[in-house]
C-alpha cells in the first residue's frame, strides 16, 4: 500500500492558509491534491486563481474577512493540521511549513520558525540556514523531503504552449519583488534590496530584443508604490515595437517559462535555485552594483551568484548573453548547488512530504487540537509583536 492509498490519508482533516500572493499556491496545491481539506485566504486573487487553474480538484476555498473566521470554521470542521507557506498564521491545530521557495534571502532566519510543529525542508541549504539562526530547538521538527513544486519537471510531466516559434534563443528575465515594509513582510531581507527590476528592467528590454526573444516573468507580489516601473517597461516594449519578441507574464508557476528558455537572468531570488533543475546558463543582474559581489559564504545573500556571470554595467548585457549562449563555464557549480539546495531531486518529493504530514497526524491524533493552537499562539506572542 502506497502513502496515497493509506486510509489515514483519505480521512485526515487538513487546512491551508495562503495570505499574500499567487506564488504560494503551487506548493499548497501539491499537498491539497493528495490530502484534500479546506483552503483559507483573505486574498481574492488567490481564491480566483485556485478556482480557475485547479478546478479539476474541486477545491474548497473559503474567502475570509478575518482569520478568526478561519479558526471557527476549522473548529467546526475538525481540522487538526494547518499547512502554511509563509508566516501568516490562523493559530489553529498543528502547524506545518512547506515553503514556497529556496533562496539566499534571510527569509528562514526568523524567530517565527519556532511556531511550527513540522518544517518540511526542500534541502540541506534551508536546513543549515534555520539551524544557524538558532531558533528551532527541537531538531525532530526539521524533515528533509525535497522540492515537490518541481516534481512535474523532473518526471517530465510539465505541459505548456511555447510563447515563441521563431527559432531565436529565448532569455527569461525573472526578477524578485520590489520589497517594502508592509503589514505582511516586516523585514527587508537584504540591506540594499534584492530586486533588479528598478535598475535593470528597462535596460534588458532595450538590449535583448529583437535579436533574442525575451520572457519577463514578474513576481506576483506588486507593492503599491512600485507600479510605475511596470508601466515604464510596458511603454518601452510598445514604443520600440518589440511585442513579437517580448512577452510579459504573471503566473503562479514559473517552471513552464524556464523550460522554454535558453538562459535566465535573475537577482536574489528563489528562481536562481529553481533554474538549476534545467542545467542551463544563468546571469545575475546586480540590484546594487556598488555593494554586492558573489560570495563563498553559504549564508550570504549572494551565494548563488557563484553559478553564473554577474551584470554590473549596462554595456555588459549583450556580451554576457552572447558568451553564455555559446560557452557554459559554470555547469559544475550549478550541479553542486542543485544538490545542496534540493534533497534527492528524484521526482518523489511530494510522496515524502505527504508521508511527513501523515506521521505528524498520527503522532497528534490522541492530543487536543486546542493544545496545538495555543502552543503556537503562545510561541508567536513571545517572539514578535504583530500577531
């Protein structure tokens, strides 16, 4: 009997909370596909995206005004396990973190990691960052499972329609979000920012097409005060008549755009590690050329930059792309980083993830759900103010 055939899997009461943006949807839906349950969100875009793209799963999605409603519904429905991809809790039941990405940002070096009963890790990199921060005192909470989000890539099940059919090489530009201090993300992870978009967005549009195709895959989180840069890039594409060679996409899943690209340009982002699955060249657009350099320190925010060339000046764009499309100098480092960032990239991460959740469910089946809720709530109240 496989994990997915187990009766306890079919009968488990599981909830999910997605708060900030559509990037968090795919890892949640990998779990939901096998466990079912109830998805809670306060974000209309998230609810609409799930109902549109995952209709075949007949998902139960509840759009909330306040998370106390989620707690009430979870109580009435007998939910025991709550699954998260971020730090926005509803404080009910036993908490599981499944992560929405892997990066060099200091995202996991956060005291709120104490609030989870299980932390399902994509790989050794994340595990070492959490251990180095020193907030998780019980090592049994940390479970290496791999990266379920890319199981379909590894198992050759990725389906998509190519954006271009003109025979030209395709460059994927995937910047991280332009961070700011807001109610959901209370820290800036890097001292000079992570996103290359304000500095490099228009420069790349002006340099790459029409010689090469360009896919611009934006991060789904768009802070209100950064809208101008998106408008500037759209206007740049139209003014230069690049519509046939530049496609701008907003999507929860970047894998299908990676699959059709010959080279990717990014910055300090999860996608720098996800791209390693495709074993193709990568270039880093430096968001702060006067401050950032590639680092050998595995806890640095530029550790991944060892795997490719870094752009510091606008005039470097074209020669750097030319070089990397003809000569791959970083293959060995990419392979090293792939296995450091992702535990057993064998296409079976989802199975290991579900098994880890099943074990937690069995361990707590004779315990009070309320005790799990208060355990996490008390932890949260003791380590940060805004709960």
